[in-house]
C-alpha cells in the first residue's frame, strides 16, 4: 500500500472508517429501543394524499439483527483483510499475490496445451482444428483491437486474411511480424516534390493499379516515381517485403484507395506500427497465433472497403 503519498491519509481513512462503524452501531441501537405498547403510535409527521400518515414504529427485530451482523462482519473483515489505510490485515492477503497465484495456476494448466504445438511445423499447425481454436481465442484477446474480430483490418491496420502481405506471407515472416513487431516507414514527400508532384505521382500510382487516370500527369509522375520511390516500392511498383513497402499495383490499400487518400499517403507519409508480442506472450503462443493467421488465408473476402 505504498500508494499513499503521506501517512496522514492512512490515519484519516482508518479513523473515518472506524468512527462510521461505531456511529452505525449506535444508530441501529437507538432505533431498536421499543416503545411501550400503551398509548397511540407516534407518527413521523409526514402526510401524503391528504390523510395518508407515516407511523413511526420501531424497526423489526430480525431486520435490526441483520444490521448488527453486517457491522460485526465489517469489523472482522477489516481485522483480517487490508482495508484500514496501510494496515495489512491478519491474513496477509494481497491483490498482487492472488493475481500471481492465479496466473501461475493458469500457466501450469495451459502451458502444455501451447507447448504441444510449439515444435510442430507452422503450416501443419495451421491445419489442426484444436490449434485453430486456441489460436482464435488468443487472437480475440490480443489482436482484435487493431485487426478486427474477423482479422479483416481497418484503415492503417492490415487485413490478415486477404493473402496480401506487407512483410511477406511465408510462415516464418508472419511469425516474425508477431514476435518482433513491425514499423512501416513511408517518408512524407509533400515538401520534396511539391503539391503538383504529389498529384502527378499519385496519378501514376493509380495507373499502376490499372485505373484510368490523367495520362499526362501520370507520365510526369512516372519520372518522379523513378527518382524517389523505386528504392522501396521497386521499379515495377510491386513493393518490398524487407521494409514492408506495399505492392502498389494490386489495388489493395492499407490507408484507403481513393485518389485523395493515396495523395495523402504520399504527401504526409505513413508510419504504421505493429507492436512486438514475443516478450508479452512467449514463443509458444506466438507460434499458435501465426498458425491461426495462416489458417485464415483465402477464407473470406476483405470486409474493409474505403
Ligand atoms: C496496436 C495495434 C496492433 C495490435 C494489438 C496488433 N497489431 Fe498486427 N499490425 C498492426 C499494424 C499497424 C500493422 C502494419 C504495420 C505497418 O504498417 O508496417 C500490423 C501488422 C501485422 C502483421 C503483418 C501483416 C503483413 O501484411 O505483413 C501481422 C501478421 C500481424 N500484424 C499480426 C498480429 C497479431 C497476430 C496480433 C495479436 C497478437 C497483432 N497483429 C496485434 C497493428 C497491431
Ligand atoms: C523509404 C522507403 C519508401 C520510399 C522511398 C517510398 N515509400 Fe511509399 N511506403 C513505404 C512503406 C514502408 C509504406 C507502408 C507504410 C506503413 O505500413 O505504415 C508505404 C506506403 C505507401 C503508400 C500507401 C499504400 C497503401 O496501401 O495505402 C503509397 C500510396 C506510397 N507508399 C507511395 C509512395 C510513393 C509515390 C513514393 C515516392 C514518391 C514512395 N511511396 C516512396 C516505403 C517507402
């Protein structure tokens, strides 16, 4: 309980808690005092609907006894468990210990399940129905926030089931993406080639995907492309999995495929980050996740359309 910045708060909380419990006890005790049966029952003085009066009868005994019991329970609880400021409780229970015990128990229970697949070939594990189930559950827990519950992706977060890869779709590459993470580095070109240059090279990029564009602009864009873009996206625009430079000829877009979005990618640059999961999850779980992702290939069309 080092969360308190000064010991004063601990004392304050302890006093407020104990005083409240004692005050509640006296309140219940006072309310339990029975009145003599003779004479008319007092009313509280409240009247509704002209003649509906509230009687002031003592509280039922059973109800009061339950109230006393809860007060006694609270007292015993506060002696046994941490609750009064920095007092640790007689049982020595802590959240941290409980969490660690539960995690260790879960690890002991599930580790053999993960280990069973850890040394098997990824392509084989991807075919195994049990592995797919476990991988699917891991995916729901750790990956859906970014890649979507069906792995269909969203703008900036790649679709993992369309067979189109930034960093390569061989089993080892997919596993490396998850283990070590990835960082896309597309520089911003606005300041280098100017607004017109961006338009022209965007026209050329659209043409690479077989779209009809302004041919004159695309022609000039081709020059700009040869000078500035070949190093990463390749002379034919097919991309480079070594640096995650996307294929620009397949009309599949990570950041949106409208003319404006393509121009925006070029003008401002893009820097997608896939966090490393190796340390967090351990190799065995990553192995299952990679197998799961591989098992999804070709199973459904992309749901994300720009
Ligand atoms: C914080 C968001 C985030 C989380 C969480 C996340 N990813 Fe990613 N992932 C990304 C982004 C962004 C990229 C693309 C990186 C880039 O643009 O270079 C990516 C890329 C990938 C790639 C490479 C795709 C390709 O086309 O080569 C794989 C495989 C992948 N993620 C799998 C996973 C798995 C499995 C999990 C769960 C363990 C996961 N990701 C969790 C954001 C995330
Ligand atoms: C240093 C390497 C590098 C250079 C040079 C480069 N790019 Fe890129 N480009 C990338 C990477 C990496 C990505 C993916 C960024 C990400 O994943 O966040 C990308 C993404 C893009 C995208 C978005 C694709 C999509 O699917 O949404 C477009 C369009 C693009 N680049 C066009 C260009 C053009 C045009 C040029 C030349 C003016 C260029 N790039 C130069 C590395 C580069």
